[in-house]
C-alpha cells in the first residue's frame, strides 16, 4: 500500500462553500477527510490513480466502526455501471442491487433504503455510458434530496466528470495526485526490479507511467526479474502508447504463465480478448454476458449471410414438423435480436378468449366437414380440436426475460430458455393430447361408433396432431432464442472470434487476473486493460 497524495477540489461539488480552504490532515487519512466533509465525498482522479482502492480503504474503516457501534451506518459498495441498464430512480436500483448482490430480501432492502440504514459507496460514475452520465448525476442528486440522511462517497475519473454539466450535490471533493519520486523509488527498491530502475532513469514514457499507482503496480508485477534487453521497445510515433502496449503484453503473458486449468495459448487469449474488447467498446458496454451476443456483433457480410442461410435451413424442418406456416414464422426467419425466455407465465383471461375463438373456428370450419360417422370424420375432428387447443395455449402462455443484472451464472438466460421451451413443449403436448382425445371419445358416443376402438385411434391422432402445436409453441417460448444463439456461436467459433467453450475461457481469464466475474457476466479488471485489448491489431 502507498499513501496517496490528496488535494481538495471544492469547485467539483455544489456545496463547496462550507469548507473553503480546508487543509487536509497531514496523514491524509481518508476516514478523517470523509468525516470533515460531512460524510458526503466525491473522489476524483486520473485513470489508475487509486480511486477504487481509496474507496475500499474508506469502506473497511467504516465497517470497523459499524461493527463496534450500532448507531453507525453500514457502508455498502455499488458500481454505478449497471444503473444505465434501466436509468431508473436511484432508490429502485439500490433495492435491486441489495437484493441481487447482497442477497437481502426485497422488503428488507426497501426498508434499508427508506430508513437510511446504510451508507452508499458508489464506484464507477465514469463507467456509466456517456449518454446517460448526466442523468446518473441527476438521479443521485434527486436521491440526496429525498433521503438527506443517507451519507455517500462517489468515485469518478476526473476528466469524465469535468465534461459533465451537472455537479453532484455533495459537501466535499478531493482529487488524487500523481505519486512522488520518493514514493516511486521506495516501491521499486527490490533486487528483482533492478532493470526497471535502470531504464527508468532515461525512459520518459516509463517515468510518466510510474506516477500512476495502478501502472506502477502493473510494472512491478509484469517486469519483475526482466532483463534490460527485454524492456527495450521499437521506436514508434507514440512512445507512450508503445510502452503501455509493451507493458500490458508483458502483464498478460505473466498472467498466462500462472498454473491453471486453461488450455489456451497466448496468441489465442490475446485474439479472443481483443475481439471481445472491441465489441464492448463498439457497443459501449462495461460488462459482457454470453447470452447478450447478438447478430449485430457479426462483422463481415459473409458472417451475416451465413447467419441468414442458417436460419432458413433451420426453419425448414421446423416448418415441416409444425405442419403450418407458424412454425416457419415463429422460428428464425424473422429478423431482430435474440430474446431469451427465462420463465413462463399463464394468463387465464387470454386463454379463455383464445379457447372461444379456437372453438368457434373448429365448429364452423372443421365440424361442418365431418358429418359422416367414420374414422376420417373422427380424424378431422380431433385435428380440428388440436388446432383449437393450440390457439388456447398460444394465447395463454407467454415468456419473460430476467433482468440482466439478476443473472448469476454464465449464459444463464439461454439455459433457462432451453428449459422454458422444453416445459412449453411437454405442457402443450400433454394438455392438447388429453383434451383432443376426450373430444374424440365424446364424438364417438354421439355418432354411435365403438368407443374403445375410436378412443385408441383418437389417442394416436391426438398425439400426432399435438406435436404440430407443441413445436411452434416451444419455439416462441425460448426455443427460437436457443437455436439462434447456437447458430451465432457456431459462426463466431468457425470465424475464430470466440472459443468453443466460451464460459470456460472467460472463467480461465478471470482465474489468472485479466477478467473479473460479476454475477453472470465478466468485466476487465481495469479499464486500462480493456482499452489495451480494444486497440490491439488482431491481424497480427
């Protein structure tokens, strides 16, 4: 740990007049500063300057106090990046995060927010998508006005914050300063870093980088036991960018040398992560969820053509199996994003309306064509009844998608969609078969046909005809999303953009310190790494 240099920045917040020329404590103790700023603090700094580390240091101190004094608020850490998903009132988002991240019952979480029982530690304001950052500041200010007793600390990159028109309604702000030469020399004073100290005396780019705590720590890790020869880089137009790329390449290679269960080479890892980082930057995403892969992530016209052809080829057997055009339309032939179906819902009102419509259609169309008391009439009747039941099922059953921040396992949405499709298929097959068999039996009694013989024939006809209903229903309840996702993954795998077992690869990267798991998603451990991979030339 390095004691960071801190300076006041009163003009960064709305209520700065109350502390004016406030002198920082000589120890720069963050807990003391937080108390002096009326427990409402904005922490600013350059990328990698130690903002999150300082916030967690403050959190640790406040936890110690809360454990020994029940009157103290308990600090709770949240990352603001996920707020942009819905851009809702901050209190609603906090209730969800308390429920999802900290496993608090929703009723308890709501009580905590409304009573001001906890202290907000909000990290990553700069990680909120740029088009929603102003709204995020406004949401925090509205929350502050509604719940003035809830204290908070907020972190942001200084350049991103200063671009905003709004200012946070807090009492104080500080900005982290670059490390001093004395701090840097003390940190690098180890035999394993002799080569780093030697080249540091003449390399301007490296001198600039070591002033940032994150980069200094990365240099000490990546360049440990490295020779002076290995620290040399080719001359380029931007020496700082070249040195930074060299550093992160060395960091990643050092991570890859860590004993692990992975089976990926350095070239594969760099390429896969480069492709992922470029997509995250392109679509302005912070976290990556496997189930959020969409056709828009396909880069070339050839990939898009493969996806269209694949959808068409998959639609043909489904259309045949479902016997009518709904099977073709509901599956893959329609454009649009992949929408998982993670849970099933039943609407009895829509089911009743659907049953009436289906029954009327069956009576008018099929019933009038079935006047003769023979097996063909029975077959027509049961098939017509199956069609009526299909309308009932399709009208009553619907699917819903879990909020992305509520997912706790990789590719959870697609696996849940597969289960939803299976449940929809079996439920439709069961209900439709039973009801159409009963209709067939009643028809046989009314027409004076042998009940048992007709019943046996009716069961076979009912099951066969019910399959025509169950297939398209299963597609609409998650099956289509599963097939599209599988097709998309196959195309990206064959193009070399992703590995076959994507979750295994991402878990591997998390285990060696390149990514970090967040619920069911993944983020790069630092935005520096995200930017490094995004700017990499994957052609090489």
